[in-house]
């Protein structure tokens, strides 16, 4: 499994992804699921992937190949698309192409074992920062004010805290804390989601890669946040009134 | 969908179930998913059901028929089984029988569309209070000290708070509060889980039905707990240190 979240804040985009892939619980590996492209001064694009690793790696390889200023580039490049909407269309088409190719069947393939789902975040000069969720069929939805975040992979355990505490006006420091708590709940419940975590903070109108961090297995802040949250939850729980049985 | 939880506390068993059934989001109904049998002074048995409603209703009907002191009773009755283990075997066999019957195929049917999963809680004189999770195949596992609760249905949203705050030494009042918070997280995230909730508190060695309550849609305590918890979470979240970007 996988867990990735993209937040759309007033001040920019924050992406976090785990790095565990597994083929059964006895065969786990660490693979990057966050990929970043940039044309400094002009655009920054972040892609996070969930689903079949062969599929997502092929998608990223194709996007990379086509982004190179190379000789044989027939296909359009995400570094040249005119807007984030066009980037999303390109990525969606590439995903659908890879799934169709691996399945040997054309057309929508949501139930294919080679399926994958993507979160795309970024900004192209002339537009706002935008956040998309791309489906295996190649179509996509965009985050709007009512739902300013997307999750892919093992989304359920980490959702309640996002729903309760997310506020698009929050700062980056607070947003990272929120994401860490959401990941902590997920890590605690699903073995197939694992540290380290990748983080990309893109401040609006930066038009280049923002702050990139890897939160490692022994990250002191993550550990103290996790235990501090457990304690805070138990304390909050204890302070609420008990049910009256009488 | 459905959400049911059974807790095994030092002082007894606590069961809570929702009541929403759905065939698509445009076709929802209220159905009881908690069923209680007793022989006062001798045994109390609580069954909670998740899965295909036709299957679970058939299971409950069969258990009821066979529990009647009737003329044509060939099958053994859960009111006569010698222990909770034997009750679990009977319920599991009945579940498997119903699924096989509806599927037209004998044998394990976990992937059958007529599938169901059950939580069984109770005590028979001569034994301890026991809690079982019964699978569609008819086999079952019992709650032990390391995992003293079971969930069925939409289990993921409500699990983090259970994992963090459950303590087998807690009182019934606190346990109901914990269950309500777990249900609240689930209700907020999955439309196919809905109020009212059914509650059965069985004090150990009671050997009869304990406290039974229905928590209705407009329950003042549930509402205040839900908003109080949201506030407490946001406060706890605010008090934890933010991530340091520098």
C-alpha cells in the first residue's frame, strides 16, 4: 500500500508521501513515490503515486523522457504544457497509456491489477497553484475550496484528523505537523505504509522547487510528535464527560 | 456498510452497532444489527452483524427458530450450547450454511456477494465473558488480552482512537464514551454508517441482558461529545509544537 497527501493552502502546496512498497508483508522495499520537476522561474510540478509500482515507475519514466530536450521527442512535455490543467491532462493520458499497455487492453482500467492513482500539485506561471487527483482512467478532479486536500492509497486511518484540523489558512509549519499526525495514525494501523516520508513544501508563486525534506525512520520530531499526540489524545479523552448510565 | 464494535473489559462486555443499511447511497434504511438472547440466570448472548442483510437476517432467523422450545427443532440451539465456544461454533455453522445456501455452492465463501461477518459476545454460566469474531467461512477468532476488541464493517476511521485510548480496566461509562468517539469519526467519514446506535452493556457474571440503549439521531450527549471532541482535538493539535522548517 501507500499513503500520500496533498494539501492546498492559501500560501502554497504541501505534499507528503510514504516510501514503502510491498508484494505481501514478507516482501517490502523502500521506493520514492514523490517526483518533482521544475523550470526555475517558470513552473514547479510535484507528482505522488499510489498503486502498481511497475505502472507508476513507467509513468514517471515516460514523463521524464518526454521532458528531456531530446531529439526524438514526439510526445508533448509536462515542462512545456501551457497550464497545470494541461499538465494534468498529459499525466492522465500517460497513466492511461501505461495501464492500457500493460493490460493489453485499451480503455478505462480502474479494476486492472496494474492500476494506479496519482496526486499532481504545482504551478505554472500565469496560473494559480493547483492540486489534482488523477484516476487510472486518465481523468482527474481538482481540489476546490470545499475539499482542499487529496489523499491516495491507505486513506482512511489518517482522514479524521485531516477533516477535523485542516484549515487552508494554516502555516507550513502547522501543515507539516498535521500531515505527520495523519501519517502517524496510518503507520500505526497499516504495516504497508512506512517511514521514511518525503515532504515538498511549495510556496505559492515560487515557480521552483520549494523545501524538500526526507523524514527518516528515527526523526526526533516525528517521534516526539507521535508520543505527544498519543498523550494529548488520552488527556483530551479523559477530560470529556463520561456517558451517564443511570 | 456498517460499523459494529465489541469491547472486552475487565468488568464485562460492551457492544455498539449502527443501524444503517444501504443498497447504493440513494437507498438507505434503518435496520437493527444487534441481537440479544438470554436465559436469565444462565446466559446472555449478543450478536452484531455486518454484510449482506439477507444473509444476516437469515442467520438471526435461523438462530431464533432453533432457540425456540419448539416441536420440530432438529438443530442445536444457542440457548442450550454448553459454552460460548460452542455458541460460536453454532453461529459460525449457521452463517456458513446460509451463505452456501444463497450462493448455491458449498464451502468457504468469503468473496461471495452474500457474505457477512459477525461479532459474538456473551457469557454462559460456568465460563468467563467471551468475545468472538466470526468469518463468512464459519470459523472464528476470540479476543485475547493483546487485542481485547473487535470491529466489523467500516473499521478504519474509528480504529485510531480505539488503539490509543482503549484500556481493559476502564469503566462502562468511559467505554461508552470511547465507542461514541470511534463511531463519530466513522459517521463523519462514511455516509453508509448512520445513527441511531444500539448499545448493550453486559456486566460480567450478570447472566442476563444488561443495559440496552438506543442512541438516537438527536442524542444530546452524543452531539456534545462530538463537538467537544472536535474542539479538544483542535486544541491538542494547536498545543503540539509545529514542525521546524529552518
